[in-house]
């Protein structure tokens, strides 16, 4: 180990690139869930009938892992330098307040919407098939959800708004983050040692999931392990020294090669009938380094205004797409099923009928609820936003 050089905050160009990645990831998860018919009930959409696009969207869970990785990386680049052995409880409390006002308002609003569904009789199936148990014991399960502890395994399978298990795990990682910085803050690894550590973590993660039945990747021990692995990967990668000897255009070429490799792995996955996700995950550290340190057509694409807007609304889209899909099924499910041919290209217009209102509502929630509440709470609590007013979104 070598003495730590505090990681610098992300530049505006780097933030814009990651914003675009966040927008694509949220859209990927949203469309992937739209095609997950057993839960969402929209019979017009099935991954089986959508060809190559359905196969790509099957990998929506890789985008969730990217959210976890980016959260660890972005928080470390913005906040790690502020936590040392001399840090006070007040400094740590202010960090916790920032995270709560970043995550909680839309999370709470989505939870209340799901509760309203249960009262008004809107169908609310869960992929684990436990909706009867979850809502029958609503005083207990609501309390756990309100505390954002729903994926911590206190009682397995109690998440009301299913995708928010990720928010619950991010909340846990945020609680651990200052202590992680204080514990390891005096040292850093070289980039090579960091990449070896990433590989060891992923090999161990793969071995545990292969040998131990975790039952779920999005609840209890499985969710916690998954979240900690990818969050800590982001933490260590953010603390590694910048690879100054590799020029930006070469990082872009590495990024492009890894994207093509992942596409080839998806083809092999379906040709062979599936295998462990380790080959995908092993590419994550270099993919992130390519996004941060590279420059080329991919980076310019990610900085396009449309993707920047998707990145801005990505949190609202992630948190609200599940309850809004439930509402779409309740109001228009029968009509969508009557119009569907179950041939993807003929049903493409139906996707837009469902997707565009939900994306638009996510934009309205961001602009009219999330951003005003965040500004108001920041002022009311006297919390200054670090680094020029750019609050980390992850």
C-alpha cells in the first residue's frame, strides 16, 4: 500500500458521461421490466416474441449492478476526502442528511402510491408471489419499508415497490461509507493492485453464489452481498491513481472493445443456454475507467442532451416505473392485450404508448417534486452542496 492521495471530484465532462450512462441504465431496466409479463401483466409485451432486443433487455440486472458500482465510485470521488480520523459526528451526520434528502422524497412518494393501490384494489403482483403475505401484515412491512430496510433481510420479501430494494441497499452502503473511508482512508492501492482486488472480489462473489443458495439476488443476504461487492468495487476504483500513461483515445478504444466483447458474451449466453455472469462483471472496472479517462465518439454520444435529460430523470424513472406499469395494466391492460399481435415490430407502437407517458411523468416528478424538495430541504437543513452545486445522483 502507498499513502493516499485524496480522489479529486469529477470534472463536468466526467459527470456528463456518467449522467448519460445512468440514463441508459434506467431506460434499460424500465423496458426490461415492461417485458417481464409474469409481474407487470401487460400481455402485449413478452421477451420471447421480441427477438434480439428481448435478449439484450433480458440483461437488465446488469444495469442494476452498474448503479451500485457508480454509487460507490461517485460518492468516493465527491466525499471521501472529507472523512478522516479527525472527522466529527456532525460531519458524518451532514453526509447522512444529504443522502436521505437525495433518496427519500421520491422513495416515500412511490411507497405511498403502492399503498394507495392496495386500498383501491389496483392489482399489485410481486415476482416472489408474496403479495398476500406482504400486505396482510402491512403495519410491519410498511414500517420496514418506511425505514428503507426492506432488503436487509429483517423479514425476507417485504419490499412494496420491488425495484426499490436497490435503494434500500444503497441506503445501507451510505450508512457504512464514512466508516469505510475512515478505516481505509490512510492508504490506497496502485491501479494494478486495485484491478486485482476487483477480480478477487468478483471471483469470491461468484463462488459464494455458486456454492450457497442465496434464494434471491434482490432480497436479504443475497441483496446485501451483491450491493456491498459492487459498491466497494466503486469505492476502491475511485481511490486508485489515475492512469496518466494511457492517452484518452486509447481508453476509448478499450471501452469500445469491451462493449463489443459484452455484446458477444450475450450472444454466447443465449447460444449455450446461460452461464454465470462473472465474465460480464470482470469487465466493469475497465469499462468504468474507459468512461472516466477516455474521450471519443462514445463519450460524445453519452453527453448528448437527450441522454443528459434521461440521466437527470433516471432516479424518478427507476423508482416510479414499477407502480406506473401497474397503473397502466389496471387502466389499459385489456386494450393493450386486445391490440397485441405478439410480433415485436408490429407491436412496437404499443411500447411507445406505454413508455412515453411514464418517461414524461418521471420528468415531471423530477422537475416539480424531486428538485424543488431537494433545494428546499437543503436550505432548511443548512446543508451546503459540495463541489459547485453538483449533488451526486447515485
